[in-house]
C-alpha cells in the first residue's frame, strides 16, 4: 500500500502547531516537550484530508466493503466533500436514516482483486466551552430522546442504573450529575492496554472490569449519563494530527493513522447545548503518557488534561458518527458502532482490527483551510 512521504506528516505537525514553518528539525522536539499545558482554546479552522485504501486478495469471490465517512456538520467540524476510486462494480455513500451516519458501501463481483480508495476532505477546529456564559440552547426533541434510549451495548437498567444512582446521589442538576459521573470514571476506571482496538463498548462488561479503552470507558460514561436522565452520545472518529500540546497519547503519531481511531462523548446541558467530554483520554494519559502508570488523578500532568477534557477537545480529530446498533446496507450485519473499515468476502466478515490481514490503510495530511 502507498504511504505518503514524510513531508506530509510535517505538514500535519505544522497545522497542529508543533512545528514552526521555518527552522531546524531539532527545535520542534524541544517545543513539544515544553508545551505541556493542555488547554484547547478557540482558534482557526484547519483543513485535513484522509485516504482509506482497501486492497483485498484476488480469487476469493464476491466482496463488500463499508467505510465510515465523516458525517458531522457542527461548529467544530465541516465536510469539504468525499471522492471514491477503485474497481468496485457498485459504490455509493449511504446515509443511515435513523442516525444520519454516512458510510461508503462498495460491492465487488470477484472478477479482479478488489481495490478501493475513499478520500475525505474536511475542516476541524478546537471545541471549547465557557461555563461562565450559559445560554438557552435548543435541540430537536427526537434527537434528545434518541440520546436517552438504551442500546445493545448500553442497557440502562440493572447494574448500570444502580451505579448511576449511587454516583449521582445528591446531584441537583444535569451538570452536577455529569460532573459526578466524569469524576467517578477517572477515579475508578483504568485504561487496559490489553484491550483490542478501542474495545467493544459493552457498558456492563466495563463496569465489571473497571477497564478498557475509549469505546468502553466513554461508552460507560454515556450509559451512566443516560441512566441518570442526561442525554448523551458517543462520537466515533479518528485522530488526524499530533497534539499541539506535546501529549503523544492525544494525537496521531505519524501520517499513517490506521490505528488512531478514537471514541469521544458529549452530553446535552440545556444551558450550553451539546458539550464535549472525554474521560477516556484522561485515563489514557494516566496509563501511557509517562513511563510509569500515573494512578493519582491529582498528579500535575493529569489535572490539566482532566480539567480541559470536561467541556473541550482538541481539533486534531475528526468525528465519523454517533450511530449505535447500525444496520449496514446490503448486509444482515448490525454493528454496535462504525469506527473501523468493514468487509465481507464470500459472506465471511474480515477482522477490522487486523488491518494488515484485512488489507486496509488510512493516511492523513493537512490541506489549506
């Protein structure tokens, strides 16, 4: 598979603020090491392009491929369009009527080795909140109701309801409930380095183990919020650039972002609208940013991230969708979430977490905003 040259990643780093436009290559490392204060601020739009390339083996029979497409149109993300190339007998970008999630569906008749490339261009910027300036946000009632419903991975009764009630006892507002749940996740859960991919997102299993990765940890945060009566949803996406603040765990490591998928979360607070949340990334910093596992949430390295990710996130990430229990067009498969490429060959599903065997690669580069 093709890999973009190193200069593409240099452009990404420049866009993220890690690399000055001029100067020696020795300076950026020092700048990144010094820039530890994690505090996303309002800023300009940044342009990016991602390319997902799929190459399946020849002679294996008919195949289908489904690729997530950035679907969000918000004040922190907007699409510039998508293009498709390859030898598919049919290729179409589908919009799921229930969730609004977009994905590319491509079919191959098996007469040649399937090849597919999806190019998505978009702009992102930091998502920030000023808690001192409440307003009167509005949202479609159906959207809020959907963000309060259980899903296959998020039952809202049983242990989930019991845990939510204990965590939020004494809370007098939705914001107080969310603060309590966020703090409980950070204090009582951990990032499990042995979890495959981003995890399964099973809230009950995550409660039992108190560990997992972003789909598990942020998924549990969403489930506990819903069980507490606060509309909440996952946002499934992928990191596309380094962190501008020098945190290696909070950004893409190079131009190949095949394994950089990341699930974030958001909750509805009537005084502020949809609000960004990411307790899973706090736990990622605690577990993996330093050589030693930081278990104290009050550690200076952690406190800044902990505070910032309650209401803010960095724009070096693109959201695909918030779909749960997604039925793929042209298939009887139903996915708990769509964040990775999917494919079947002769009706057999490929392992989306094994990109090399599957045969896909995702790359990113900065483009003019």
